[in-house]
């Protein structure tokens, strides 16, 4: 009985509490639209302060001058029901502390600083993404480029901010961007060895395959290419306009013809039915608008660069440039085992042999590879990320630069070529039914299952037999073996682990024998005669 | 007999006596067995990975187990040399020896040569073991294994020299063994930590880990000249990448390291004396 009474009291209190909370929440919801910043700020402050007073109590206490200092917004609001920013304040809000402009800005908006940065499009030596994109902020004194190939360097004034979420500097290119005019001086050991003028450049996308990397076009060729692209686009738009006109005319004619046929009941003669106009095809290329930058192409070494205008060095434009060359070059393989086609692995140099478990089917891609210093290669495209590559100065990494499609793969046994394989497309087909499974089959466009699809992978299909003495290697169009392409293949023996552990004990057996032998040879001590 | 002849004679006697004692003891066989069990574990791991993936590309899978086996063996020898010298000092044997025709040079060289001869026995066993493993796993017994064994001889010389050096600068056997274990544990821990950190891509590392990686990289530039493990690693990398110049550089560096430490050991023996 007592418990039931207490329960009723608790329910009443709960309902009262909910009603009160609903009143406050409802009031906040009314205010919120249009002044979310002020309302949220005030609500947040109340929460932080641990204010549990009712709205009415809040007003009373404010009249007692208990508002936090340094906030004039509340008092101005109490006079006109308007906040400093001009937004309408709720009755209970007018005496609450209002956030300052700084507070309204919040911690999520980083501070921007106008800086002279070098915008970079460094050549990356890779076929898929030949040019990277980064910039050298004021805080970075050194940047890297790859040797003996042009990269784009452009001094620009922009607003830079640090984005702590991804731990990198970012440039607000669209907010503020101003090209810095002048020439680029390249110095080595304090002497100017090159002075560069800006050149026009553009990127050309498309052609036969949109997935291919863009081509960099520089100088007058860039302007011509852009002009040609524009002309092609103009011609396309004109052709489209004409197509719509023609189509409209054709449509009207056809409507008349159909009406006539419906009225007369006589079918139209074939020569009366004109062919529908064909829609013109858009240009298969896209060319970016030419812009200007310095084209830097240097041999490996350490340099200093600076921008010079009217004989004077532009402030903050001096940087150290390190141009790196690969340590080694070779032929790399990307190997897709048929048993795990989603888990490819690489063999970067000759020391990395291929080990197989029994007879295996492998799909192999062949690449030209270069070995670069890991730190330099990471910083090449990530100068704006202060921590990128730190601590890897002494490490090296292979970079697969270009897939070799002009070669054949040979399977060799004891020096004799037993199979020569060409590169072909393959398609991964799921096996029917609910159970997981797949088959890798040669890609055939005519196959109804593959119509409209693209090959899943391209490569050389090698069936490695079980046994010893196998190698793979690559030959060029003339039949010359590419020396760095040779890889031994070993099919490992499938035996249990205990054989090895058993063999491990052989030193103990030898030691035991030696110890025993010594015991038998050394004469036993006899007790001295008394 | 000239002074040099006396010295060489004393060196030969010390080395011979110690060699017999070590080879006829059971210690090195136990150590070799432990090393080979660890190597077998490594080889089995490689076999398992290959069986799971169907195929893998890597340098000879025997190189890493061999690396572990030879380093463990050289650690044992280093520890042994550090322990025996300190113990002989503790027990006063060293003082007695030095009253005879034995000086610092002949004593240090005798100890050193004895340990290197024992390492020769280790190499012989390693050769047999890994040849057999190569045969039963079909990993192939490549020349790389011979090269790594060759460089391991020089690295073992460095470890032994390190052990002798520690015993020459400490007064008690306990201190020298403690220091040896401490240094080697640090070198191994550093090597393992550094290699692990380098294998993690940038994107998966927090800022703190990147700073740690940078700090380790700077530290490594010093440690690579102090830690015998780094000499062995350089040699192994040179072998794996078939770099002849790298291989001979690693041999020369570990040789120089050993010579410097032995010379320092003789210097400290002369300076501190042999009394306990």
C-alpha cells in the first residue's frame, strides 16, 4: 500500500517534470529557426553553467546583476528584445549571456593566413596519375621533385589554414588566389644556374579512354589545343542546335503523317517516311583552360629556388628544392592468384621469388618499376602534410610506373621456354547458387553474361605446374629477355610441421653423443688406496 | 723465443683450452637446438602463409630464420665470453694467469679466437640444418644462405667483441652479464620496434606514432653503428638485394667494429688491471 502511494507520487512528479521540460523545449524550438547560432550558444552556456533555474527564475536573477561579466549583448537585448546581431530574442533569452562575435565563430573555423605558397604539380613517374597536386606552405622550407622530367611550379598568394582533422595545411584557392608575377631563379651552391619564365600549360583528358591519365601540354601547343577543343565544342553545340531544329521539324512532319494515316486509313509509303535526324556526338576530349606556371626540369641534386620580380627577390619565395632520381629500376609483377583474386601481391625485384603451394594458376601484370627514397617520394605529393613521411628518410620504396602491354611472358623450365603467353582480358564470373565461389574466364564480349561489361582484369595467365626449375620472364617485341624480369618459381613441399621440429633436435643428439663419448674416454676416478 | 711468439703461444693455449671445454660441454648444443626450433617455427609460418595464399613472392624464406638462428648463437657466445672473463676475474684465475706469460693482448685474443672457432661449429651445424630444411621444404638452398653465413661470422665477431669489451669495463661477472643482456635486449627491441613501425603505412599512424617513428629513425642513425644486429641486418639486406658492394661494406664495417672493441678491451684490461 505504501509502495503504491509512493509510486503514484513518483508518476505525478515525473509527469510534472515532463510538462516543465516540454514547455522549455517547446519554447526553444519556437525560437530556434532563424537564430540557431544565438539560441544554441545561449543554451550551451546555460548547460555549461549548470543552470537549473526555471525561465522565470532566470529573469529574476538577471535583474539582480548576476550575469557573467564581459557580455554586453544581454543588456542591449533586454531593452529592445534584439541581440547584437539583430536577431529577435526570446523573453527568457534577453537577459541571458549572449556569445561574442569570436564565440559565434567557433573553434571549427580555422584561422586563415595570406601566404606566398608554391603550387606544385609534380611529375610522379606513374602512368595512372602522372602529376600530383600539392603546395608548399610558408612553414615548409623544402620540397621534392623527380629528376629529368618537367614538373609545374607556380608561386601564388592564397589563404592558408591548418586543418587539424586531417593534420594538413589547406589553401582556400577559391576564396583568394593571386598569381605572383616574376621569374623563377634556380640556384646551386649559391649561384644562379637557371632563370625560368612562366609558360602556358593545360591538361588534356579523354581520347579513346576516359579512364586514362590526362596529358600535360605546354607552351603554344597548350593554347592551340584549348582553341581546338573550344572550336570542337562550339561545333558540337551548333550541331546540337541544328539537331533539335531538325528533330522538331521531323517530329511535326511525322505527326502530320500519322494524322493523315489515321484519317484516311491508308498506310504511308516508305519513301514518305524520312529518317530521324541523328544526334551529334560530343567531343571525346576535355581540355582545361591554359594557365601559367614554371616548368622545372632538373637533374638529381639539391637546389634553392626563389621568385624574382624587377631584380628583387619576392619575400617568402626562397625554398630548398631536392631533386631525386631512382636508386634502381626493374620489372615488377602484380600477381593475382586464382584462389584469391581479390588479394594480389607484388614481386618488385629479382630477389623476390614466387613460391606456390602445389600447381597454381596466376594472373600476372608486368610493370616498369623505379625504386625511390620513401621520404622523398611521399613528400613529393604531400608537402602540405607536415607529418607525411617523417621518419622514413632512410627507407626505399618501389613505384610501379607503367604497365607493359607490349611484351610477352615466358614460362621457362631448366632454361627451355615451355610456354609463351600473351596478355589478355579476363572476367570474374560468380558461380550460380547461394554458396560463394567464382571462376576467372577469358573475357568475351559476345558472351551474353559479359555483354555491356568490362574485363575484370588484364594479365598473363600462367599455370605453374608442380615441380622444380620453373622461371617466368618477359620478352619484348623483338624477343629480347628483359633481364630484371626473371623470377624463379618454387612449388613448396606440402608436409607437416613436425618434420622440421624433429630436425631441429639434431644438435642435441650430436651433443649427447659427444658428451657420452667423453664420459667413456675419461677414466673414472678411483678412490685413493688407504 | 720472442715476445710475440710467447704471446701467440699463450693465445693458442687459451683458445685451445676454452674450445675443448665449450665443444665437449652440452651448452652450445642446447643453444643450437633452441635456435633451430625457432628457425623451424619461422619456416613453418612461411609455409602456412604460402598454403593460405596459394602463392607468395618474397626473398628466400630461409634468410629470416637463418638470421634469427645465427644471431641467437652469436648472442650466446657474446654472453659466454662476457661471463667467463668476468668470472675468471672474480675467482682470481685471471690474476694467476697474468703472473705467467699471459698479457692482456694474448688473453683477449685467446678468448676471442676460441669463441670464433666455436661459432665456426655453429656455422657448420647451421649449414647442415638449413640444407636439410631447404631440401624437405623445397625452398631451395641458394647462395644467399652461404653469403649470410659468411657475414654472420663477422657479426658474431662483433657480438663476441662486445661481450669481451663489457667484461673489460666491469668489475663483476654479474654486472657484465646484466649489461650484456640489457644492451642486447635493447638492440633487439629497437630493431623489432623500428621494423614494425616502418611497415605501417602513414595513413594508419597517429601523429604521436609518426613522431615516434621520426625519433626512432634519428636514434637508429646512432644505433646502426653500435648494434651488431644492425650490421647483420645490413648484410642480410645486401644479400637479399644481391648487392655485392653492400655485402662487402657490411663485412668491412663489422670487422672494423670488432677490431675497435677488441682494442678497447685490451686498453681497459691494461688500465684497470686484472685484480678483482
